[in-house]
């Protein structure tokens, strides 16, 4: 009797849909990252991509606590001298709400080749509609989901 190790041919990637309306950004991102990594499965392996696909809808209705709406900044750089740009959370939410959730989840994923492969299974949409109906995604319940607190 040895230790069971999942094979790549045995991995099944399911599809889940998450409604971000009224959810707190960090709590939603940590749950989504856990599903993308496959940590909710008994076949979890650190060296294999056993996670599921996640569709996040209503990204424009995400919440943050405290004064992060005004104080949280997003930094990016063009790699040219003086090419840095700072964007406030409220401006990013108005312009690119999908990017907020993508960046939050990306920060909770492994920072290597496997993490980049896992991030490709995340689909984020600002509205309530998504083009993945053919995959028949299941609604994912979030533990401790407050809704409209």
C-alpha cells in the first residue's frame, strides 16, 4: 500500500460560477484562489494543476472594507524611465472592474509557471452575463458569504 498520486489523465476540471455582488474583495479572492489551485479536492497535489475553472460575474459590484475605496492604490510600470502609474481603487472600479479581482487573485496564487497556468482558468466579467453557458457551470457557495451587509 503506497501513497496515492493523481495522474494527469485522471484530473477533471469542473466549472464554477461566483457572484461577486456585495462580496468583500479579499475574502472572495482567497476562496477563488483556493478553487483554482484545487485545494478543495482530495486529489490536491502541489506540483499539478488539479484546480477548477472559476467564472466571476458582477465584478463591478465588489466591496472593500474601511477606507480602501479612496486609499488603495494599484501600481504598474511600463519599464521605461518615469513610466510608473498609480491608480486609485475607485478609478479602477469605474474603468476596469475585472482587473481588480484578477489582480487580487493573482497575488494569492503561486508566482511561477504553474500559477500562471492556473490563472488562465479564471474568467472575470463586470456584468451578470458570461459566455460560458455551454460548460454548465455550477454555482459556488462561499463560506461566510454576507451578501448585503
